[in-house]
C-alpha cells in the first residue's frame, strides 16, 4: 500500500515572489505551480501577427497589449494564467501590479494539440468570470479556424469562424477577414 504525499500549496504572494525571478514561467492553479511549455514556430508567429495587427489598429488608444509574459489574475478561481495575448483598456491605477492584470477586455489564446482542451475548457470558464472580459478568441494555427466567445449581458455566445469568414471584435472595434488575421492573405 502506498501513501499519498501531501502537496504544499503556495499563497499568491509566494507564487508572485517565486515567479518574478523564475527562469521558466509557471501558471498558478489554486496554490499549485504548473510549468509552461514553449510554443511552436507556428504558434509564436500567429500570436505575434495578431498582436501586431491589434497594436496597429489601436495606435493612439489607451489600450495596452501584452504578449506571452503578462499574467492575468482570476481572483474568484485563485488562478494566474499567461494568455498568448492580453488586451486591457482600463486606466492604470497607482497601485496596479507590474506583473499581472486583473481587468482584461480581450484575451486571445493560440491553440496547440496539447493545450486546446484546457484553453477551451478550464481557462475559458475561469476567464469568463472576469467582469471586464468582453471577448475570448481561440485561434488554431493548423486549421486557420477560430472560436470567438462574446459576452452579451450575463450570457456568452460561441461563434465558430472559418478562414473565409470575417472576424469582428466588438470589444476593440476590429474587423478583418480571418484569413488575413491568421496569415493566409
């Protein structure tokens, strides 16, 4: 008979202190650290392309775009995630943390076979608890398809897009053919 080994849970303050100096990024899931794997070339190219398109579109706006290294804190679920793209448009307060955001307007995840179920499952459910989040976009670099979740009052609508469809993000007033966004143009 084997004995279970208890897992030592970290507080959020302990996590943030460890993560500040860590050589590898970790997400925080209710006291436990989960190491982040590196993304593929296709994953990185797509995320960079989308961040550049959003940045060009939002030039002169108060919005901030983060790619890969800014965490989002989901206090209700006691989680910190590193989304591929995080877009915030709220004014920064004097007490804002330099290492995480709490009020994203739009989150984008680029899917991989290893993360697709988590991105469209656990992460989506937790992201959708954020009052500020208006849209959550999942992009598939292999199929060039997208799934867009959009808040409508207390409900979320799921919109499936093919490369020939138009992607419209109401949260930031962005409209382009999905083929252009995913790099098929």
